[in-house]
C-alpha cells in the first residue's frame, strides 16, 4: 500500500537524479571539448563563437550542478520522511501487539485463578481428598 507507493516514488526520484548527473557529466565533456577547440582556433570569429558556446555551457553546467544538489537534498528529505513513517507504523503495530498481548495474558491469568478457586472449593482437588498432608478416609 502506502509504503510501496513511497518506495516506488523514491526509486523514480533516484532514476531522475541519475539522469540529471549524466546530463551534467555530458555537458562538462562538451565544455571541455569546446574549450579545447577554442584554444586551437586561429580565426577570431570562430574563436569568439566557441568562446560564447563555452560560456553558455559553463552556465548550463553550473545550473545542472545546482539542480542536482537541490534534487539530492529533496530526495534525502523524502527518504527521511519515508523512514520516519515506516518507524511510526512499526511502533504503532508493536504498541497494538503489546496491548493485545497484555489483555490476553490478563484473561488467561483470570481463567487460571477461577480454575484454581473452583478446584479449591470443590474439595481440594482431584479424588475429593483434602490438601497435602491430610489423610483420606
């Protein structure tokens, strides 16, 4: 139910985070390639175009890194909430089990007390004899 949906959602978030990291990695590689080409280029117009592309990629890379960091913080927060919800559910289940077990134990103890009182009132046990140390007639 609820935990399965939360777990599925967390797995989707992890997959999206991985894709964001892969996109940042490929952007960093493109930036390195463009920067290398810019350094080798001799024509001013082409070098200017490559420089502009490198600046654009650098900005994009920083935005991707910032988004990845924010996404990671959000994912960690959601996983913390998921863990806390599971712990709360387990705690409530254990409290419920404990209360039910206590009630059952009280019923069993009362039944044994009633049985012992019935046996004592019926002449002291099986065979109609008295208590220990008493002689039978």
